[in-house]
């Protein structure tokens, strides 16, 4: 008799110091935890919300001599023990579609002398290096995993580090074309290997193995289950659907206001304008330098009269010379180091001149989150500022040695990927405590569940090249499939880009065409030529306003801005769907056309809501491109009105002023003025 038992609604198996717990966690979903430690933990940091009281009604558990089965809706987990001369009795788990009986995912078979599919190696204390190995399947496609710059939509064959970095956002959720979604429910540093001969998930330091799996008839159903499990995004504020103006950087209150006034003089739509870094007295003071920003409240009032919101860049960094450092250090509100120098990186600040060692506040500590919010509330919010840019929130450290970090919640190897979510939580809860309901946080990093704290993500400090633009299309679609419906890029890329260059002028037009159909429509970048490199307070990039790129580019961009304005009611309808159902507005073709096998392979087009197919031009000099139109719909060219049957590739004309757009069936959208 094997050691199976049922505890309430959970199936438990124990043998050879390992305990496995499988239990329902939302509709058609199961949570699996395992440890060789003292006990399964309920309070370890993770992404899942508590399931609804009572849970699903359709749960069954059956226990037999050498196997046990738990079924929750259309998902079955079977745990079987087969011990012989070449197999170890480790309790192999596989997951089945309850309706068809098809195997969705299974642990890799264990053959002597290979390690078991669930493998624990002590790394000290109550932490283990944990591996979980699963079978590979011919023809499987895997999507999600956050945002990465490798340029692939289907990530089968990739090895992905589970570690937050600038431009690399680690959200360990996968969506498979086999009909399941899988969340590696651990904030530990690690990796996932999506090989042709097997899949391996690794956590470098964790007390237990923890993952969640769901089954769905369609990708939309899987995404809805995932949103139910990790949290739904709030409703996007209506103003956030408009155009956002930003550059590195506006150096003063007057300079920023002059740009906003010029937008209004030209009668261009503008929803948000951004105060970037080095507006502060010092990192960790979290307040404006009054020499350059003498009356923030007056600035906010003038912009508010124009219908423009102010967003301010807030960094989680603390200079040892700042006004708050001593108190934060005394109260234990900073991330510590396990050994060596207690600072975390070197960066430029306003004082002293040149690089300085800086520290990060400990966002995993509730007291630290409250302390930072109190400074932000006093020095920004009371002036009327209510939109926050949470930059460098990976956190960005050099060298990247997470094992040397000690957070309130534990060692960095075990919890560091959680940092951006906790940072976002502090601002979200701070805003809610002030009675605010229209909340959006622009963040450079995120983790599973960040969407519930109003986190929007942008793709970080990318290059100003067509190759980077191509990678952003795939990166944006994958993060959309990872639960983050609000996403954007720096239109034109961040690093470089000369407004006088013909190459960049073409690039900025093509990027604007793409950006107009991203969930957030935002211009940013560090343009050439740079000014004032030797003086932090004078440091800025070249011009980066929509009129900065020549007359031809300006006329095209201007029309795109008004196109975006015409589409805002439609965009808000899609944001309502994202809020209620967890279906992102920008998504791969297969989300809407899962029965069309060809749509699963298309990685350079996307649906923007259910009615509009977008095919951005991604190559220098191109004035046409091939477009795949999914089967199961009639497609109408939004510019010419010509109709095409789905299930075919067509050649779309794409002169510089045009991005190929296709309306589905009888949809009518105001594409043309």
C-alpha cells in the first residue's frame, strides 16, 4: 500500500521524506507542491491568490494501491508509483484532459541512475536547489515567460534565465498549444530549459517545489483562468489610452511646460508628459530640486488645464548622502548584503560629482514600502502628481549577485524576482489609501501577478534599430500572454537615434505605426546629440518631440496621433475585456483563431482587439510585406476597402505613410479620417 491520502480537497502522497500535495486552485486548475523539508509551506512568497471560498464543485479524488487521481473540471492529475529494478518509486505525475483523456503534460520518466523528476539538493538552512523535469512533445509550441529580447514568439528550444534585468522581464508562466497553461510559482532565481528532449525548470534556492497548471479549450480560456489565479488588471484610466510624450530628459519645469505648450499650439493630442530622472535633489530624497522645479503644483495646474497628466520617474535607489539614508539604515529598510560592501551598485547622482555607491530600499518589507510612499506622497502627490514611472525596479544591480542580497523575505536567490511586484504593490496601495482609483504604474520589470497592482511594462533600454523593433513585436506578444495587458516600448528605441539621419527618420515612422496599436502609445528615447554629459543637472538627449524628425515624418506621425484618438473608444472596450476576462488587447493571431494551425506560427502580426489585424512594417526600405490572414473570417483592407478570404497569404502595399491593417468580417472602425 502506497502512502496516498486525502486531506480535505487535497491529494497527498508521502514517501522517503518527500511529501507531495496536489489540490484544486481555481476552475480546471491544480496547484502542485512538494518538499523534502519539514512541511509544505503556505506562507512562502508566491504569485497565486487564495482561491475562492469553497472552490470548484467539480472535484473528485480516487485512491488505489499504486496510483491516485485528482480531477478538477477538465484537468486530471494522476500520481502513480511504479517501482522495479530500473525505476525508482518517486511518484510520477502526469496531467490529462478530463474530456478527451489526452496527456497534456507529464513528468519525465525516471530510469536508474538518473535523478528523479523532482530533485532536491540542499543549499543550506531550509532551502534547496530544485529541479522539475517534464517530457517534451513533438510539435509543441510554448509562449509567454514575460518579456525577452531573443526575438522569438514560440520559445520552444530556448533557455530562459529566471532573473529580472533591464529589458528582460521574468514572468514564469507558459501557454502551450497543447491546451494548458503552466506557472512556475517561485520567485527564486533559476532558469527554464525548453529543449526538444525535455523541459527542465530550476530554482536555485527555495523551500519547496511549487507550480500551478490549468487546462482550457482555447487560449482565451487559459488566460482567463490565469487572471483569476494571479489577479485581474484594474480598468485602464481613459486618459492613459492617449499619447505620452517623454525624452531623456526635460531638465526644468519651464522646459517641460514649453514642450506641452507647443503640443497645444500645434493642436496635437497629448495625454501624459514625463519628468524623467535627475529632477531630484538626490537619490533617496524623493523630491524635486527647487532650483529647476520651483513650483510643481503650478506646473501640474497648468498642465491639468490642458488636459495633460504629469508622470514622474521614481527610482528605488538611496544615496548614502541623502536625507533619508540614516533613518532607513537604522530601521532596516534597505536591502542588505550577506558579505562585503553594503552598497549595491555604482551610478551617477547629483552629488557627489561622478559615480557614487547607492543602495536599494527593501520593497519586500511592508514598513519600507510605507516609508517610501510617505516621502512620495509628501513631495509629489501633494502637488497633484498621480502617475508614477517606476524605473530601475528589477532592481538593477552591478554586479548581479542575488545570492549576496538579504531581503526582509529571505536570501536574494530565493526571492529577488519578487522585487518589482512588491515595489508596485507599495505604490498601488499608497494610491488606494488616498482614495485614488485611476492608477497606472509604468514599470521596467514585473512578476507574475504584477497586473493586479496596475503595473504597465515597457521594454526597457533597447537600441534604435529595425532589428530591435522586430524583437519588440515578439516581446510584447509574449508578455501579453504572461498576464500583463498594459505594455509599450520606447517609440524609436532608447539608445541612439539621430533625428537628422534618414535611417532613423524611416525607423521612427515605422515604430510610430507600430506604437499606435500598442496598449500604451508612448514616445521616449535618448536621442543624439547628447548634451551636458559632465553635469548631471544639464544632462539631456537631443530633441525627441514628434516634430523633431523632419517634415515628412511629422506629417505621417501627426496623422497616426489622430488615428489613435479616433480609436480610443474601441481601445477602451478592449481594456474592459482585459480587466474582466484577462484577455490582452494586443495578442497573437492564435488567441482569436486557435483552430487555424498556421496562425500559431505567425510572429510578426497581431490582433488589436477582436476586430483589427495589424501587420507592422519591420524592415528598412520595405514598401510592401506579406500578410497572413487567418482562416475563419473575411478580411477587409482598412485603407482600400478590398476584401480577402481568410486562410491565405497576401502581399500588402506599405508605402512609408501606411501600415497594413485589416478589419475582421463586418467590423467598422474609424481608421480613415
